[in-house]
């Protein structure tokens, strides 16, 4: 999650127009990173949407919530994220293979 913490901080800095580099979070900053990623995701940043969805899937910094992850991944895919489209396909495939078994 450390990488997501850094990404969340950098995205937040860019969105806020900060001119200086923000202090990097520690490795226990999952909730803080998820908070910033969610804010950036809500502003339409497709990278933040993808990484926030990953947080929701894994329960990193937020309670695990597959429905929220899928909702945000759909937004990211609509904004052009190939990674989000691929992850949506993977999740759909996993769900359909579980329903067959």
C-alpha cells in the first residue's frame, strides 16, 4: 500500500495546486491515502479512480467494498483507463466462473 500512499499524496498535491512536494506518508497511512484517492477520484482523476477501486477491493485504508470498487472502476473505464477496463473484465469473469460452480 505504500506506493498507493505516495500516489494518493501526489495526486492530491496536483489537484490542490501545491507548488511544493508534499511530505511522503508513512507505510501506515492507508486510510489517509484512501481518503486522498477518493477525493481525487470524485474529481474525475482516472488514475485515482483506478487506485481507489483497488483499495476498495483489497480493503486497504477503507472497508472492503466490491460494489464501490466496481462503480469507481466503471467511471475510470469511461474516462479511458485501460487498466480499469481490464480489471472489470477480470472481476466479471471471476464472478461468472463462481456462479457456474
